[in-house]
């Protein structure tokens, strides 16, 4: 099964823009993940694994950026995705 991780800085992108794509990919047999900084603690996407990248921001913040990079590295190392799509 092909693993796909979609990365966005904010969860609203996942909820509004990406959700139809993520569901379509699932129907095609892909294992789909969404990774971003989730603003709402109860964010659940039906059937889609989510990862909270706590230090991911839209602003340039060197320390936060390094911490976000570490979080992404750990996610990639753990999940070994075949495709990573950033938004």
C-alpha cells in the first residue's frame, strides 16, 4: 500500500481544501496521512490518520522552524512515506 502524507501549516487547509482529495486517495487504495499544526484539539478526520506538528508556523521563526523540521523528520522516519505533498 502506498503511503501519502499531506503537510499543511494550518488545519483549515486540511478541512476545507484537502479533505475531498484525501478521501478520494483513500478510495483508490492509498494510506493517507494529514500533518499540520492542528488548532482544534478535537480535530478528527474520518478514517484519515492525522499528525500534529506543534511547531509548524507560517512565519519565519528559526527556532520554531528547526523544531518543526525535527518533528517532520521523526514522522518521516516512523512512517516511511512513499509520497510527501506539501501545501
